[in-house]
C-alpha cells in the first residue's frame, strides 16, 4: 500500500473562538494534535502539510514537524470549500502520492488505530474515498409552530429501538489525489467508516468544546 500525504487546513479567521487553532489543548496547540497523529503513522503518511493564511499557525505547524503551504487570500474566505484548499496544496507541491488524508484541526482526538483500519478498509474495498461516521442515538424532530414533528421516532419509543442513523464525525477523510484535483473529496460511492468512540463527538468551536476534549483526553490517557 503506497503512502499518503496528510493535509490539515487551518485558517486563522475563527469567528466564534478567535485563535482556536493555536489555543492550547492539554498543553499543546490545537493543530498540533492532528500533526502528531499523522506523525504517529509513518508507515501510512509520507508528508504532512498545513494550509494556512495565518503566521502564528504556520509557525506552530513548522515547530511541530509539518510543512506549510501559504494559503492565498482568495482561498481564505468563510465559505471557501475545503476541496479547493486541498487542490491548491496538491497543485503547489506536485506530489506523486496517490492518496490524501484530510485531518481537520477542530477534530483533534482520534482513536489510535483509526488510520490503519481506515486505510486498509479503503484499499481492500477498492474505493476512491472514505469518511468516518458515528452512530446517532438521539430522538430527532423539527418544531413547527408549537409542535414537535418527530423525524426518527414515534412518541414513547425507546432510544434503543430507533432505526440506526449516522453522522459525519469529521475524524478523517481519505481520498485519491486525482479525485480532489477533479474538484471532489467524497464520491457518491465513498465508504462510510463507522467509529464507535466518544472522540467522534468532539468538534471544537467553543470554550466548552475545549473543556470537553480535555476531559476526554484525561480519561483515555490515564
């Protein structure tokens, strides 16, 4: 199995939590957790690239062992799709790597064996892309007027009897480089890789999210 490259997109313009990508989580900057995860898988990842428009993120990434691709202002807006950022990295480095592993810094906690298992699954299934998902156990519905319209349950139904629903947890994405250069990360036949772990519920956007991530880190490293 050929090695992939890891790309970590990290803008400096977080609105809800300014500077979050360099904010310390358990003593290390947030972005460093994703860099270190990729570094811990040298048999799978050949190079680690951080795409950023922010000097402090770039300096932090280099300090922790990643290579930095400066992101143009035109690709740094709030609504810029991730695929164009990944494509810019690939165009810049002209890599021969077949696969790209996308790691989002806002999802810093990942099970130790996730990369290995996900890569094996992707290659054995012969698909071009894979993304991680988690099982949702919530009773969901919409509020219309002053009424709740149930989406996935009947009134009185037990949670354990719900039909299985899954959410995109953001822990990892694997895609062929050529697919990204064609303007797509996930194809219609992308493999949903189920991760049953509390880490899948961590998506950092607020101070409370940081506190929850720190709590989980303490539990799973003791």
